[in-house]
C-alpha cells in the first residue's frame, strides 16, 4: 500500500467518524460544548497540519548539511567543461 493510499484511508476514516458524530448517525446525545467543538474540528486539524508542515520544512532547511567535498568536485568539473568549451571556440 502506498503512502498516499494510507493517508487517504486515514482521512476517510476520520472524516466518516466526524460526519457520524456531527450528523447524529450514532444516536449519541452529545452535550452542547462537545458539539460546538466538533463542528470546526476539520478546520482546526487543517491549520494544525499546515503549521506542522511549515515547521518541518523550516527545521529541515535550518539543519541542512552542506556537502563541501561535492561542491568542490562540481566546481572543478565546471572549470574543466569551460576549458574544454573554450578550446572549441566558445566564449564566456
């Protein structure tokens, strides 16, 4: 099962549970404070997921490790390519 399928199954499960609770399909008589929190719950979860994603991206960018050896190797390959192209008549 792919990761997308797992996320879609979890979303369908949570969505059906939310719909059953908010529409009263289970026959539960929820108190008013619970119903007031239950209606905007998907919006709260969406905002929370967005904040988590933003924090994860920020953390990954902040802790990104530079590969100095690979950068030096790439610069030397670029210099070799420029020298080869200069010999063939191309100007930079």
